[in-house]
């Protein structure tokens, strides 16, 4: 390997690691997943018999949580509105569904290639199952919190390049035909949302509720590493006549193809030198006044999924831009 390649690889690892470790300023509000700054109110996971035209293509959502390598204190994941029923959720003909929330650690939880894909193929749930909670309609959890933990940071899969232990959090729609809307926090306390220094979260595909407020722009941040030549933006079931725009350190609101009801669409966008080792900002604006759920992911020229950064502080955004522009 040549010296130039070694430097490029080290730089890419450094920048990606910094993103995962939350930048220089990590706040409690930044540890909501998805973050408030992204204007994403809820993740969306639908049960097996729910119509695909509701917006979830495969009934599975996979998140990764990174905890600093030197962290020793237990942590928790608190899920808001984990049940399938009551407020926020979508019923087809009366609530009859179950959602499983499962945390994996150990070897293969992150390093297994299938885990970093966008489809639940064999190996996507590799690793050691640490804890699983299955939830149906439950008034105690409706519009309320479900705490998972305590979790030992050392039970994650150690990734030395990132300087972190990585946990996998799989949310799966089980039997039923309803939609579960929720979000979650990483926290150091069982009954309160308190930040965990150096923690972060990311994923490779998102199914989510698009804000119905036409003045509220949703933001998604795919990370563009040093090897990316072009990206493909894939989105499913983004109906109702909304718009998707791509902004970067170079691009200013470039149009992205938006899918119609119940189908996929893909658009290709070139990547310049200045855009590598930064993240794009996908701006999603829904023109409808009613609920709309969609699925979205981004791949590189090799059809490998790129990670969405879910807790990206504005201060660190400026830092990374400065590094790239040097």
C-alpha cells in the first residue's frame, strides 16, 4: 500500500471516528434518535401484514449505538411510545400487532457485512443477543417510556478504529398489520434522559414519519467517505407531492428524485473532492397536510450502503467542513 493510500485511509478513519464519538460538543438533546435538529418526529416500523404502501419496505429497522472505549458506566436505551396502539401509531383495523426491540453485542454485531446492508438477509442479526423486549398494545407504554438496560459498555463489539464499543439495536415488526411510531434516547439513567459523553448512533437505512408541516424541513446526513465517487439516493413511498433536495459544501439544493405511492426511485449524484469526508444534507419537504411515512437509503458506486449520522452537532459540522476545505 502506497503512502498516499495509507494517509487517505487513516484520515478517513479519523474523520469517521470523530463523527461517531459525537464531535467536540455533545449535548443531551443531541442523544435523541433521531435528533430533534433533524426534524424527524418518529421512526416507523410496520408489522408483517401491514400494507407496503404505508412506507416500510421490510418491517425491520437496524440502528447502531457507539459507546466510547473508555466508558465503564452502565447505560440505557429509553424508547418513547414503544407500544403498538393508542397515540401516534397507525391501525389498519384495530390494533393487533407486536414489535420486538432487541439489542446485540459481541463479535459480529457490527463487523458482519450483512448488518451494514439495507435488507434483513442472513447475518443481519449476527452477534450475541443481550436483551429482547416484545411489545403489543400496552396503555402503560403508550405515549410513555420503556427503559431497556442496564447495558454494560464492554458487551458491545469493540472497534479499535472507531475507539468505541458498538451495539446493534434491531426493531422488528412481528405479527399484525399496524404501524409503530417511536423514537429513543441513549442515556446514563434508567428514568431520565441524560447524555452519555462520547456516544452516538448511526444506521444505513431509515423508515420514518415525514413532518406534515410544509414549513418544516427534515434533514438526513449520509456520510461520504474518501472513496466515494458518486452516490445513489434510493427512496420508497414518498408520496403526496413532496420534494427532496441535496445540499453539501459544494452543492446548493440539488433536486433528488422522489418516489410515488408504494414504489422505489433512485437518482445518481456525483461527488467532488471537497465533498469527501463530509456528510451530505438531504432536505425532505412534504407538501401534504396528512401523515406520510417513507424509507430511504444511500449507496456508493459499489452499491454499498452509506451510514446516516443521527446525532451530528452543529459545532462539529463546522469542524469537519474546515478539515476538508484545508
